[in-house]
C-alpha cells in the first residue's frame, strides 16, 4: 500500500470521539503538534501537564513508537527525554543509528499516572484511550513516511500490529504491514530499567542487536 494512502482525514467518516476531531486543516508536524494540545478525545488530558507530541525531522528515515510519555516527558513536553529515552539514545548510538534520522513518538500523547506518595506512577492506557488517540499517530506516519517503523514494547506493538503479536517471540523480525515499508518490534528501554540488575546487560545487548537490524535498513 502506498504510504500516501495511510491516512486521509476526508475518508475517515465520523471522527466523533477521536483525536481527528481536533485536527488542523493542514497536516504538518508543527500544526499537528499545536492541535494536540487542544485534544479532548479522552480524559487523560485532565491529569496531564500537556500533550507530548512526536519529535524529529519531518522526513525521518526511522520512527520509534512507544506506549506513552512518562513523568519527565509530561513535564518537559518532549518524548523520550527521561531515563528510558536516554537509554534509547545510547542504544541507537551503539547500533550505528544517527539520532538525527529518527522520529520518536508514542501511541498515546498524554501521561496516564496514579499518585503514590509524591511520585506519579505510570499506568497502562486502555484500549479506548489508545483508539481515541490513534489518529495522531496515523497522521505522524502519513506526514513523516518513515522507511522503518520500530514498535517499542508490547503495548505499542499490539496497538499497531494486532493483539496477537508477542514481542517476546517476534522481536527483531520484519513484519508485513501497510504502516511502513519495514516494520519491526523490540522491547521498550524502560523494560531494561525495570529488569533485575543481573539481566540488564543481556537485555540491553538484545535491544542493540535488534536496532542493528534497523540500522541495516536505513
């Protein structure tokens, strides 16, 4: 499927209840980013500091898609700037991927969290929230047209590749999809940070190995 046809606002029909209600007339990254701040397609905006849109060059070779922004991303308004983002940057460098060629974003644009003392603890977005937010990601894909799409973690992979997809079994494998010419999934860097210390080096090495396959495609 040609990527130009991935997302067509005029063809979406009833956009009520999804982010498409809040789209600008022209689909450019700056206008989409501004419009996302007004999104009320689900209730997550109520407890978030701001919407965290994707970041990177409009014609990036590779797009990384995670689950949702975290605490630091919510505060700064930029994706992948917290500990997991820093680990992803390091893994990209070790895999030989030029960071300037990458666009990073998330399936959900608002931080979903639960208070635990003074900490804000990440909560997994539900299917209704991901469905409401999906048009933002579809628009990013349509504008950026990445050569390679990388799903980071189970939530992103299942949201984009189907509920039957298992990162544990299919990571690092090219997947047939109309979303991009090359689609691959791997673990989210946050999973490495949560792993037992004895296994972190091996988990990180696995991430870098998967990203080397991405590097070979760009």
